[in-house]
C-alpha cells in the first residue's frame, strides 16, 4: 500500500531499525528498488529531488511530481509492502507545495543553510500547510559538506543537540536530519571515515524522534570496480562504511538517504552490458544488467539497515 512516511518511520523508531530512502529520476530505478523491496519484504521510501521533478516534468515540477506520484502509487497500490513518496531537499516553496498538491507522502523543507530562526520560520510555514493535508515533514539542522544537488555548502557545520531540541519543539517537524559529518556524492571523506556519534546520541536522547542520515551511501567498491573495468574514472571515491552505518542505526537513525550507491550500480551495469553487447539496441535489454545491479545494492542495504521482513 501507499502510506505516509511518518507511519513507516514511527515503527522503525520504536523498533530501532532504519528504512532506506532511495532517490529516483526515472522508471528503471523505481522498478529495481521495488523489486528489492519485494524480495526483502521491506517498507520502502522513494524520494525525488526538486531537480528530479523538473527532469521528469520536462521543466514543469508539478507535472513531474504528479508523474512520480502516479508511478509510485501504481506499484504501491498493487503490493503488500508499504511504500511512501518523499520530496528530498525541498528548498523552493512553490516546488514543495507542488509535491504536496501532487500527493507526496512527505516533504523535506531544507533551510539548513539559513540561520536557526529563519530555518524555524520556513519549517513552521511548511509544517502548518503539510499537516493540514496529512503530509509529514522532514527538516535538516547543521550543514552537509559536498554538493547538495546544486547547492555547494562550503563547510560542514555539525548539528548542535540543544538547538535540535528547541528546533523540534518550535516547528513540530515529524523527522529531523542532524548533520553529523556525512556529505553528498561519491567523495565523502578526505581521510578516514568518521561520524560524530556523540552528537547523534544526544539528539536522539533530546528528541526521541525518527532521525534521518543524509549522504549515507557506502560507495560499494564492487560496483566501482566493475564501472572502472569498463571505462569509468571514480578514483578517490569513498562512502560511509557499513559498520559505521550500522552504528548510526543503533544510535537512532531511522531513514537512510541513498542516491549515489544506486547511481554507481546502474552505471556499472550499463557500462558492462554495452561493452559486451555491441549489437544490442533494445532498452529493455541494454538496461537489464544495470537494473539487476541496482536491485542487488538495494536488497543488501535493506538487509543491512534491518528493515527486511518489517513490511
Ligand atoms: O542524502 C542524500 C543521498 O546521499 P548520497 O549521495 O550519499 O547517496 N540524498 O538526500
Ligand atoms: Ca541541507
Ligand atoms: Na530528505
Ligand atoms: Zn541529502
């Protein structure tokens, strides 16, 4: 069934596991993710950036949002696993409203690059509208380093746990993304991978609410190697190691945003297939390996996060 993200995350919060939130831009990634969810009998959160809405809608974000709602609902309504659709990194008021109007389960209002009081104001505005129509809301505190779709935040400013408690009380947001040292993309750490567990623990103790980890891809080396065998150059790529990811779940992370790992899996499968099949031009065939690799990464992640058999 098509459900509200909050329902998925409240259960995860109670039982201390996490649910992956997988980004999509097209049909093929959605198919592969859904196959992984069916195999693992796991709840799924599908998420799209504002850019994905514009991409699918050929420049019109509301048309793109409606297209994604229809696609996701078509799968969700016909399956036993709970599936939600979430707007990731909503920054533009009109785009966030478009997602709500189109029927998204939840939206993120990302005003994390603004001073605290501005972040609170922007979040309260969206919470008031979203809650009026049963849509749940995510917000972010602290800044991720790296590229956030199209916003380069220079430094990574980690979450202040006391601020988080105040922020949640003021905004009544449903789930919170505390910055604890991750960043978006395939090049996450200069040196060794390290996250601020202490801040995460404090935020959980002070808020007791579902928490979100952004920039949570592991950059699966198996996929990097396949892609590089067939011409990719992903030198220096590094993600969040599995043991560190598991520790964040143990400490209270319940939604794990995963985009880069699926992109790496897809391009690895595509490069491999195209290199070995010079005569093929049927899209249902030349994207087959790509979709299989995405499904594999999805299935492994659902297992790792503990949401397998929780549907
Ligand atoms: O935070 C993410 C995805 O992060 P990755 O680049 O690590 O997949 N989306 O909002
Ligand atoms: Ca942000
Ligand atoms: Na999000
Ligand atoms: Zn993110």
